[in-house]
């Protein structure tokens, strides 16, 4: 009986001690939400922007490699040789098999003749001439239709980037293989995974101020005139409700890479902080933004 009373008393004492320790730890714990200094916000935005720029660079390298591997296929080179010599050939079939990882392909001769094409019907002559010098080159961001035409004859414009690499036959460069890539489809998942906080996003914009990759938020109900088709729905224009360019786009388009932690209105009309960079050789800008309220309110371990 005495032992039972002792055990019960001991248990109650232990429970009280645990409660006291837990309460003290709760009161002394570091706050989960703490205000940040502007320099910390800027560092966080720039680090996120750099991470996404690295993903874009890897995408470009992957597409470039796919085009070069396609140009190295013996079957494709054989059919190109036959076509150049005016012999019967199956170049169209070889093009389909060689360019399975691309959104379009074309074989163009040095004088601009298109020997075969698969959703890449409109290739800038300057791109062909650059590739004929013996190296792989790419175009800036283009607006094309579904068939690769830049005049948009087959529907709403879609963002496209063309990669051209020399095709060597009989020891000389006599034609060029052009591969068409869709940055909206291919870059979108690279920029949307593991977003920065609840409101952070990174997106690519073209020179007109339209998104190339999808907004994290719902697009506006109104249809934006001349907006390209991004991921099968209209792109979100980089405009405030007053139809003025956002601070990030205006600065980026002018070639002024930078960061703004004071705050400005984004395309939704919401105050945000952001960092941006204009990629002149691509003809596009990359913008990282986050709602200003969230950026300064808290940082939690990711």
C-alpha cells in the first residue's frame, strides 16, 4: 500500500516537472516568424533567381545536345546526301525519327532551300548562315504558330527557340539541321518546382511583356490582346490594372538587371519585391518575385 502511494506521488511529480519544462521551452523558443532586413530579402531573391537561371542554362545545353545528336545519325546524313544529289530519299521519315525529342525539325541547304520540315517551316536565313560556319547556334525567342511559322497563320503565337547545327556530308557542311524547342512547355516545370514560400514565383517574359512560362496565380478573366498561347491558355500580361509595365519588366527590358526590396506592383496589382535579369542573347527576361508582406514577415527552414 505504501509502495503504491509512493509510485503515484512520484508519477505526479514527474508529470509536473515535464509540464514545467515544456512551458519554459515554449516561452523561450525562437519565434517562427521574424522580421527580415532588406539585405536578407535581397540575398534570398538573388539566390532564387540564380538558381532558376542555372536551370535555364541546363535546358539550353540539353536541347543543344539533342539537336547535335540528331545531326550525327548516319541514317539522317544518308538521306540528306540523297536529297542533295536529287536521288529518291526518305528524308521526312528520317527527320521524324531523329528529332523525336524536339518540337520541330527542318533541314535547310546553304542557299536556303528547305529539303524537309516538321513543324519548323520558317527558319531565319541568318541562323542558317551562322550554323554553316561549323558550330551549333540558336535564335532568340520567337513567336511562331503550331507549324513554326513566324507570321502566325496557324493560330495563336507560341514561344519558340530554334537551334541550328551543321550537317556534314562527304566531309563538308552542305546543309543545316534546325531543331525547334518550346520554352514555355520545357522551362515551366523547371521554374515552378519548389517555389519560394507561398507566393514566390519565377517566370520568363518576352520583349513585349508577355509571359513565356505560366503564372503561379490564376490569369485574369479578360483576354489580353495579342497575348501568346502559353501552356494552352492565354499568357498573363505584365501589366497592372492600369495597364502600365511593372517595375521589374520595365527595368529588365531596358537592360538594367537588379533587385527591388522596397516594393512595387506586379502584374496582379499586388505589392511585391523582386529580382530580375535580361538575357539579351535570348531576347527574354527572367523575374523572381514574392509578395512583400510574406518576404518581410517570416523565414522558415525549407
